[in-house]
């Protein structure tokens, strides 16, 4: 029997509620936010590693505390999409934004509800396709190191990062994915391919930056390309099944390849909740997202330039005019202390926070009055000066009409980011130690915040921000 519209909405709400209940952890939340022993690779979270990933348990808890099913979440620095996956699991719609095309690719794939049965079918076709390509190659009489007519990409330094036989096997794999998997399902397999590229490259394992293995280690190095790929496909399929069964199919996720300093293609006041972990600082001296992503992007057809541009384009990557009318008092004091040691470094740090202020302006525009914003930030050290980003963020937010609610603290228990970073790009030379992060919860008030003189037709980089007394 047909249902009325309100009847259908009621059924949908009930379904969402049931999904939430099924998904809810039966035990009470722990006091602290460390989740030191929690499994962070459930659902699609284990598809592919990414630097400074958010812990799913943190995103889940924040969504449960500050969001409701049916609302819309934004992650303005979504990276591999942890909070977007959690949004779908909790029945929220979501937008993700990132400047890194590799992050966009991961976030889209991790939030897509591929039908596991179709994936299983593709696995069989791919296996057959792979075998026939290998047989064809052998019948050409090609030696393992000969590239023959396989399309090995010709990017800069490919021979430095990949052994000849690895290049051949990756090319075989790439061709088989292209020829046997329907386009709408390919990304599921490209994720496992990207993992294989990294695992089987000459990059030292356990690093996010690109450092090559020592020559003596390379002499006996024989990575199993096809085996690595299948192991990853099988484990990702397990994660997909879990996600497919538990995610709310009525939710929508949109992942935008965009720069948060610019205006997003989103309406004013369309967002109810922000859950995000912004970069800790500029990519050159903190977490090199671009370097991490480069080899996989090059194998997936992006140009050398596209891949290299990411770190320059991320927050704090370029010199820029500073916000003259607006200054966080804490930031000013911190910059002064850094400048006593090194004026150039102080300018770079300022660049980063100026960029971040532009991003916050855009976040503030798209959030509705009363929206919550949850920001996971770290207080890094530059020139022995600790930068209290949690406090700086509060002060920036207050200028946009947001109010601080609470800050939770968590120890960083695992290796999801380089605790000691390598600002110099020299292997083994490390910078500061960061063992704690802060979850700053803010709320947008009903008061107004205004931005004046949006210079050069909305180029938010030159915007001057004025604080207003809130009612
Ligand atoms: C800490 S990571 C986010 C990790 C994410 N929470 C996850 O779980 O994978 C910060 C992200 O900010 C992105 N980013 C840096 N500058 C940006 C900008 N101007 N606009 C949008 N995203 C940017 C980086 O590419 C990176 O993916």
C-alpha cells in the first residue's frame, strides 16, 4: 500500500533512529578522549593511511554530542574523510573540502556506498584480466625489467623511486583495473592500488615525507606488488561491508576540491556542525601532505606539477599580505617571541594564521547561527616557542561572533602523525615534540559578524576583518 509523504518521512526518521541505536556504543563514553587502545580501522577508515588522520572515535563522539541525524556537517580540511564517514554512519549529510586532490579521492571513495556484491564480481574479473595481461606479456618474450608496450608513466625520478620490475607490475595492475573494472567502481580498486604504489616504492617505510631506502637495503628488496594489492583489496572489502551495512543510505556526502581561503559554492548558513582537524602549520615545516600524496598521484595520471604544487598551496605556503586590522593578542605575543630568535620564521608562522583566519571567515559564513564548531588542534613549537593554537583559535573565532564552549584535551597515543617532525627535510633531523592535542568546541552566536572591503572581487586573502561587540 502506498504511503503518504509525511508517512514516508516518519518511516525514514524511524529508520534513522534505529540506525543510530544500532550504531551506538552500548557502554558509557570514557572520561578521557585518548582512545589509546581503540580500533581506528573499522568501516572504511582503514582503506588508506593519511598524515595526521583524525581518530574516528573522536569524530563519532563529537557528532553525537553536538549533532543530530538529518543535520549537515562540514569538514573544511577533510583530508581522507574521517569525519565524513562518521557523519554518514550517524545519519548526517556532509560536505568535505580539501586542497589536496589525493585527499579528495580518498574521502570520496571512503564515503561511497559501493555494493559489496558488485565489488566481489569485479575482483573475479580483475583477477582474470590480470592473469591474461601477465600471460600476454610473457608471450611477447619480455624480460621482467622490460617495459614493452605497457604504459609506465614517465614522471620525474620514477627510476629513483621504483625498481624496474616494480614499475612493470604496477603498470600491469593499472592496465587491468582500467580494462576490467567499470568506471563507477574503479576508485575502490584505485585506493588499493595507491596503497600498493607506496608500499612497493623505494620510500622508507613509516615516514610521511619522501626519503629513499638505503642502497644496501634496496639491493635485496623484492616487493610483491600483486600480493600487496590483493591483500589490501580483501581487507578494504571487509571494511566496506561494515560501512555498507551501517551507514545511512539516505544521507548525501559531497567532497569539494577547493581552497578554504576562497568562497565555497555553498549557501550562507547551510551548515549545522563543523568537525575538523586543520593543519598544524604550513606543509613545508610540519606535515607534508603533498609529498605524502605525490607518488600515488603520479601513477594515477596527475602531472608532476599538480603533485608538487600541493604543499605550496596549503595554508601558510606562500607570502601574503597580513591582516592589519585584526590580530589575536595571543598570536601577536607569540610572534614577537619567535621573532626574537628568527624574524623570517615568525613571518612564516604569521602567514599560516592569516590564511587560517581567511578560512575561518568562510566557515563562519556557511554556518547557521547556533552551529557548533569542533576543531582538533595541536600546539606546536617553533624556535622553542610553544604556539597556543587552541587559544589563538578562540580569539580568531570570537571576532567572527563565535563563543567558546569547552576544550577537551587528549594525548596522542599512536603513530598517526609524526610526533617529532622533520622541518629540514633531512632524514633523522627532527623538530619539536607534540604529544597532546586539544578539541576546541565553539558555537556561532545569533549576533552578526561582518567582513569589510572584500578586496579584488571577493578574494578573501586580502580581506580585513573587524570585530564587533556582540549583543
Ligand atoms: C590534519 S589534515 C586533515 C586530516 C583528516 N581529519 C583525516 O582524518 O584524514 C589537514 C588537511 O588540510 C588540508 N588543507 C591545507 N590547506 C588547505 C586549504 N587552504 N583549503 C582546504 N584544505 C586545506 C590538507 O591538504 C590536509 O588534508
